[in-house]
C-alpha cells in the first residue's frame, strides 16, 4: 500500500540500526461498521440479535474490514514499526463450522484459504530485514499452520507459535501430546499475566520442553517434509479464580537446550500481547470504527493513516520506559518541545531535559497526574495528550502566520 510505503522503509532503517533478535508479532483484527449497504464495505460474520416471537434468535449480518498486521519489536518490547499489513473484505461468510461439515480443511490448498495472509506477511516482514536469521515470527493459535513452519524454514527465519493441533510426531505412530506426557518437568517459572480487566498478577508455571520430529497433515505429506522442532509446555497446576488457567503449548524451530532458553522463549511469546495493544490504540484512541466513510477502499486508506499514528503513540509510550534518557528530538520536533516548555515550565532548570521529561509533559496534557508513586503513563493518556498538543501546535503556527502577515 502506497500510504504505508514510507513507514515500511522507516521501519527497515530502525531494524538495521538495532542489534539482537527482532520479534515479528502477527495478529488479525476486525473493524465493524453499521451500514445499510453491506456490499460496499464487505461482510465480517453473522451475529445473533433479538429473539423473534417464537423465541428463536434473529441473525443479522455484520459488515466491516479485516486487517492482518505484523509489528516489529525488540526483545525488550520497543515497537520499531509495522513490517507488513494486509487488508481484505468478504463477499460472503458461511462460518468455519459450516465449512467443516462439507470439506476437510486440512486438504484444501493454503492458497485457497484466508490463512494465506500469515504466509504473505511472514515473507514480507522477513524481506524487510537483511538478516532473516534475526527474525522470530510470533503468533497465537490461529497461526498454527504447517505451511507457515515450512515457509519460515525456507526463508531462513525463526518462528514461535502457540499450537492447537496435536500433530503426528516421532515415527508417526504417536502424537505430540503423547510424547510430551513422557517428558519430565524441567523448570518452574513465574510470569506476569493480565486478566480480562487488565489487572496484572503473578502466575507460577511448570515448564517442559522436548525436541522431536513433527509430521505434516496426512493429506499434505507428499507436499511438505517432516521438520525437527521443539515443543515447549508451560502450564499452571491449579485454576485461578479471576482468569483462565495458563496452558501454553508452543512450537518453534529455535534451539532450546536449557531452562534458560525455555524461559527466554516464554518471555518472547508473552510479548505477543503488544500487537493487541497496538490494535486497541487503533480502535479506542483513533476510533477507527467510528468512521462514517461508505466504501471499504476509503476506510482502508483511513485505517492505514491511523496505523502510523497508533504506532507513534505506542512507540513514545515504550520509549519513556526503555530509553528515558534519550535526547528529546529523537521523538519530538523543536516546536513541540518549545510549546511544552511554555505550557508546563520545568520546576528546576538545573536538570537536563530528557525525552522522558517531555513525554511526561505530554501525558500531563492528557490527564496524567505525574505523582511520585504513579506508574509510567500508558497509551491512552499519551494519546489524549498528543492530540491536545497537536491542536495547540496548529493554533500556534496559524497564529504566527497571521501575526507575520
């Protein structure tokens, strides 16, 4: 997409300027809209509405646009930019369960499925970095696609995927689950997890890992070879009260030879929620679903612009935590820093102003109290502050032109 071409190039430059592994986070999200003409935008799915007089639920069609994005982040969690993106719409949607009654999905070529988006984004995001071996592609259970494993291997990249398919393993006479039942617990690790309300709490998981031979689906064994992969299980012993029990089953082509390696991979997979945060900024901050545009083409262009803005908000929020001592001009213009100094003068002029100094000022414009014990400002308060600063900057520049004339 032409709108994002410049952003992709800037992402490429930021990737080249960093060292260490690059986590490519992949995920799909939907943008739903209420329109009289559903064909102009496209169909997402059919949902249950109010019940009729006989008590049967009424089905109504939800229209909208789908987006599959790939966000590049460092191992420390700093988002470096979008590496690939794909938009599409549906002319009809029968539902996954309805399709399974008519056809075996494992025998359908990947090119004929919407799942092809995972492979396309993997290729595009890998090509963006000159060193494919640094790319570690991370996805949820929807990305558990054997063709994706083979594509990553062929491109020289790595992958770390949460698996949901119990594939044939070893000599083909047993499955991965059967093999993992015989593996002993090799580590106990504590992770931080978020519940549905966003509350963070510690969780203790038992970790297993084992390298084994994994076979492709039976219907595709002539097309794809078996692969030597490592399976990592991280499971809680008991079910907590306010959230789901952690039961991560990961599969990767990365080497896992020790407890330290296994914990590192779990930490990297836990970074996956950052792409969900990016999508939240798009919907809650930019309010992409509030658009009144009438065609999918126009909506896609608007969302593409919002993607750049949402990344900048996310990047600034994380820069305040990862590199607070960086120079202010890394993220802000001289006009923005000047306006922030006039709006919120520093209490002490002896301290050298850093990037964190100005980012906290932006957050204060958005309602952040900046008390001593307050946690660092989040994405939403940064969004409100930057929106207000942008309005002030526009007024300042227009005022300068009027006075100048």
